[in-house]
C-alpha cells in the first residue's frame, strides 16, 4: 500500500535508510534504559528479572 504513494526513487532511499534507522533506534532505546531506572526496565527481561529481588 505504501508503494502506491512512493515513487521508485523514494522506495530505494527508504530501503537504504532502514539499517541506519534501526541502529539509531537501538542506541536510543539503550540510552533511555541507561537514563531511567534501569532495574525497573530490566524487571521485564525474563532472564534478568530474578536478580534484583529484595529479600
């Protein structure tokens, strides 16, 4: 459906930008976790969530 609105040139540009946008999205997500309460966010990760339990 999106290809109906984009010309072939813009589709090719979008394909070229997918890795860059993915990398910056990952960096932004990691930065958000670092800047906020990381224990609260890591409680949602299945392997890690048992490591921060308070007795």
